[in-house]
C-alpha cells in the first residue's frame, strides 16, 4: 500500500508531522486553465505509486485529500477510470464518513459505481 496526500497550499501547514509516501501540494483555487494539468499530475503520481508495488498482494494507492471540491471530483473520477483501464485500486478513506443524501439519479449512479469499486 502507498499513500498519497493531495493538499491545498493554504492548508499544508495544518498537517505538519503527518506521514505519507507522497504529498502533492495543489493550488487552493484551481482554474479551468490548470485543472486538467493537475488531474494529469495526480494520475501520473498514482500510476507511479502503483508501479512501485507491482507484484505485491493487496496493492493499492490510498489517497487523502484536504483541498477544494475539484480535487475530490478528480480523485473520484480517477478511481473509476484507472480501475477500469489499468486495474489500479485507489481508496479514498475520507469519503467513507461523508453523509450524503442524494436525490439526483445521475449522482446516485456515480455513487453506486464508486461503492462497487471499493468492494
């Protein structure tokens, strides 16, 4: 298991002393011009961390987040996409304790996919 921490630059000092295999400091306010680049960087880092575990049982990349919503969307999307395309297992433990009451059918479908990927 490898751990990745994605943290906004404004909040990084509140996590002093925490240990992760890799910390990715991201802008607190991503823009439409740079969000795709950050998604690519996060994906590349996850892929690299996965390859470091090649051949080990129970390999996975556990991603922690302390940042704005766009990074959560990136991690949720990558969890689905990278599992389907590359069989990379990504866990998002910060999502486990969220209490979300959702009525939107599209959102419900996405949450079902995420739940199925975590089993």
